[in-house]
């Protein structure tokens, strides 16, 4: 997308929105309601994807080349909106805008947790954006809260409604440092019982679709108590004003003065944002907004639109740029004030009241049947039914109620108030440090709990957490129960069942499966929900033995002890600690021996769950037969004497160099239950597969390199005569050059780690690029672009912030690295470097320009600005001002 026609000749004319307001203090629309206000709301949300047993997202191949869908959408949407570019007609960065600073937004708590862990810079930009919007809009921030894990509140029982709202509020408060004024409802699903819960929890306003309104009227005063209601059930409500909704659904029997305020977003514009091209051009977007302005001379009006935040960058690539320029250019140029709902409400409280329809949502024309019935919404053009929805809902409701009974019975002996403990468990979910958990338990326990009772308490709370997660709306949203979303909520149900069994010994799975069997699948091989549960859920369950097997097999590749002479004694006060997802692995003893192609490791391991504090003492034995073959056995630790005997028998059997004999002894000692490479969790399995392939790939690289060298003249001859190079020779050339390039990049990486950068390696990369161009090679270097991008960022940081940096030499290196990245066609992304340079441009480079007092300093400033050009940043206004 090009914004050339939309951007002034100098971006000096693009002012922060508050500066425009300050230019006319006597007519400040930020303090007095006047004129047109615009709010763009983004609902940012991803369903929780964590493995319930590992508390981490495993690799999702469908998201390739990214690790998982959270990561993919993050790079396409969440990060681009935190650093949105405004470009000129040369594709240079004119401004970097934090869109979250100007748009109204909610971000699902589970997604915010992921952002906090995986990209702290974006997470901080979001928090800073809310703080800056608070400063600009009289204390009213852009962020609003969301019900915790996106459940459909009208379908939740009363207790779950309140917990979801309380968890959402507390998560918001802990991140943004203030109370939320508004709350986003999952799918905007609402009924009057939901409104009552929101009001009881102190929520001031919500946002709904215009189709959810039934009737409205001016709020009656003492003189006009008989104001007429206007029927607006067909999307006819005026969305340019806020409305007050009293909790009595029947206005003829009003008994309550409790209310909540409601904004209805502009339906047609919001629909166009999702399903037309209007957001690909900021001028057109502003024009669409302008067409909705009412010409009835009212003192103020609000044009508000709402859509999935992922629209901007993920669903519609590059549209975060449209949004950025609309906020800082188009909207201010029209004289419109960019605001949020809370700020507008503070300036213009409702003068109209509204009654909503009995139960509705924004993505279902049948109330909330999309999450409980075969209503057709979300179907594949009518090909597949959704008859599974009602039985799935019934099965989960049944399970929820059984789990509540278990929680009340057993939680009542541990917690003073079990349900209050559940509501406040959100404090633990965001901070699982032992000190914080101890504080929580001390506050809620009926008495000082023993270690085993602490485990029971945490199991019960986790059971309840999973019983809420299993109602995440995404499980019903699409056309088929066996989709990943449906399978995910069943995994939460499975974990809740398991925890209930651990605490109370209850066997609820049989009754649950009976009910799931009534949920017919559209996929013939699955038949129904019970079969999906057996094949896709039960097979994914993970226990302590699986975690121990994972530890045992990986220990052969990354262990700190490599020879038998380093064997530890059974009594070892300083055990080796390692994290395995949400488990702490304490290695109490470890012994490894190799004999020819065979390697055996035997160990004593204690595993402790960070989540429930439950632990197991286990003994493992793992035999690597070479290549991809592993044989691993696990059993409970039965004392040091028993462990010593096991170890002695196993290593004695290894000395016979007979695979059959070793496996026979392992079976005699451990039984038939074994684990293999396939048992490993995906991340580590893939890492070990790559390690096991390295020798083979290295030999192949050398073979292709030799073939390329031997036939270089032949390949050149084919090119000179414009003949097609035999595929075998062309492939050899591409692999050889790719291998050479990757080796050089890794050498450069080592150079900069050691705070030196060899010109020879840069020259070598340039030679490879020239050679590849002459031979028309397409180099396939999967990690090459990331290595080069990181090198450029690190060298740029060194240049800008290291006092010992040699400006001339470092700039030359940077420019040549950027050039060679383009010449090699690595597809390097300079976003991080642009952001680093942009920040430094305004904090250091431009202030330095204003105080130049020597020719040398002027030359250095010119070089720094020309580096900006190389990074595709528009610095032309400043270059022109240099002496």
C-alpha cells in the first residue's frame, strides 16, 4: 500500500493529536463535548492454545514458518500495530506510530500473558499506549477489560459469570494499573442477567452491535415521563450517541435504578472494515467515516466502529499502516477528535435509554445458538451440520456441575470460602512463584495446611480453572467438533476430570463419554465426540512418566556429565536442576556409559509441578542404540539400595554388547512399559532429530561442494551459451553456495559476540552474492535472514549507544551488510533496525544536529542520516538542513 497521495510534503506537519487540541485551549474537544469524535475499537483475541499438561503452546505445523498461530499473528498484527509505519512514495518510513495509543482496544487476558512472555517490547508498548491515552484523554485509557477466557456469558451459570468478570478485571488491573471502565463481552453475547453481573462488578459500559438493540427513547425527566419508545430492532438504532440501559428488562415494571451504559458501533462501516477494501486506503477509510456523520447540528456525535483487531495486519495485510495514518493525518485534517468510549462518556453522558433484545451476539443471527445448537452459523455453506453443539454443551454443563460438587465438598475442608478462593486464584495464575502461592494459601486456608493438603488445594483450583477454560467459545464457533478448537476444550475437560480423580477418586469420565457419544461428528472416521475424545484427547495426556522419559532421552544430548568417571554418588547435596516446561526436574543421580554404538544412561529424578506442587521420585534407564532408536524405561524410586542394584545390573548387561540382552534386562527390571523418541514433546523431538541429522547433512554439504568445485567450469559454460544447466549441477551449486553462506554468517555472528567484526567475512558474503547472481542460484538458507537481521541490529545498537564505536567503520560495515542481504535475496526484514534508528534519530541524532560546531561533526551527522536512508527511513528534511 502506498500513502504518497495522503502524506504532506514534510512530516513535521503531522502533529500528535493532543498538540492540535492544545493549539485552541478555549475550544478544547478533549475537555468539552463539541464536534465529531471518532473511535476505532479493536477486539484482539486468540483462543488459548497451551497444552493443559505443559502450560505451553507446542509447535503447530499449520502456522509455518512460525512456531504456532499466536506467533504468526503476532508478527503479522500485534507487533506491526505497536510499530505501525507511515510511508512516503519511496517506501521510506516517515513516522512510526503506536496504534494502540489512538485506538480503543481490548486484548484477551490469555493473549496478554502470551505477549508478556514472548515479546516484552510489544507488551510494554501496549501498556505505554494506554498510559499515554490516559494522559491525553483526561484519565480515560484506551484499554478496556475482557471476560477472562472468552466464554459466552448468557450460557454460563451465575457463579461462572462473576468469576469470568472478576478474573478479567483483576488481570486488567494488574497490567494497566487502573480499574477498567468498560468490558468486552465474548462475541458481544449479552442478556439481562449478564448486565446484572457486570453492574454488580462495577463495569460502567459495554459495546454491542446495533442489531442487539430492541427499542430506545430519550431518558424521561419529571416533565416527560411518558416519552415514546422507538422500535429499532432492525439495526435502526442511532450509533452516534451512548445509551443508558436500566436492568429491568420490562420497562412497564421498573423497580431498579441500576444501569449500565452501552455504545452501539456503526454496523455498516464495521462490516465494510472486515469484508471490503475500505481499510486498504486511509483516505477512503476517512471518507467512509465521514459519510456516517449526522448533519442535524447536534453539539457532538461519536462515529465508532469495531472489528477483530487481527483485521489490521493479519486478515488484511498492511492495513495497520492505513490505521496509523488515519489517526495522525486523515482524522485530524477533517477536524475530528480521536477518542475512546470512556472519554466520550465522560464528556457526553447518555440522554437516551435503550432496551436490548433478550439474548444476542454479534456473530449469530439466532441469539447465542451458535454456541449451543445446529443453527447454521459457522457452517461450511450448509454441507456440514452442527448437531454436535447441543450434546457438547450438555456434556460440559453436566461435567461442570459434577466438578462443582467435588470442589465444594473437598475445598470446604481446605478453604474458608472455596468460591472466593477460586475468584482470587487469578492472583496465582499470573504469578506462580512459591512465595506468592504461599501467600495465597495462607490467606484462604482453614488452617495451616500440610504439604499433601497444599497439593490437594492447588489441584482443586486447577480443576476449576480447567472447568472454565473448557467453555472457551471457540470450541463451538466453527463447523466441526474435531477441529483444533473443539479438541482443545475437550483437553481442558480431560485435565479437569483427571484432577477430580486425583483429589476425590471420582470416576466421571464414563458418564462424560456417554454424553459426548451423542455429539455426531461430520468426519466419518471419528463418528462422534466420544471417539474424538479417545483418539485426539486421551492420546495427548501427559503424566510424570512421560516428563521423566523426555528428560532421560534429552539427557543423552545435553547433559553436563559425559563420562562414567563423572558418576555422582547417591547422596548428593547439590542436585542438578532443569526446567521441563512447567516442571522442575531435580536430578539426584546420573550415570552414563558408552560401548561402541550403544549409550546407556541411568538416573534418579525428582519432578515437581510448578502448577500443583505434586511431585514424583522416579528412576529412569535409557538406551540409545544409534540413529533414531531409543529404548527408555521409567519406574518409581524404591530406595537407594534398589536403585544401586538396578544401575549395577544394567551397566553389567551393557558390557556384553548385546542389544537383545540389554533390552531383556531392562524389561525384567522395569516391565513392558517403554518410551521412545516419539514420546518426546515436539520441540525437543525436532531438536534431537536435527542433531541426529547433522553428520549426514554435513557429509552431503561436503559432497555437493566438491561436485560444484569439480564442475564449476561446466556450469559457467552452460550459462555462457544460455543453455539450461542440468538440474543436478544447478542443485549442487545452490547447496554449496548456501552452505558456504551460512558458514560465513555464523562466523560473523561469532565475531560480533566477541566485539569484533571481520571485513574478510563481509567480503566473503559479497563474493558469494556475486557468484550466486552469475550462476542464477536461488539460495535456500532458512536461518540466514534471521542471523543477518540480528547482526545488523546488534551492530546498529553498538554504533548508536557504544561510546567506543568507530562511526565511519561501523557505518560502512552496516551499509555493506544491508546491501549484501539484499543481493543474496535473503528477504531480510529491517523493522527492528528501523525502530532502533527511529528512536535514536529523535533522541540523539537530531539534537546533535542543532549544535554542530565542527566540520568533522557535520560529516558524522551526514553519515548517520545517510545510514537512515539505507534503512529506508525518510531523513531528507534533515539532510537538507545540514551545513
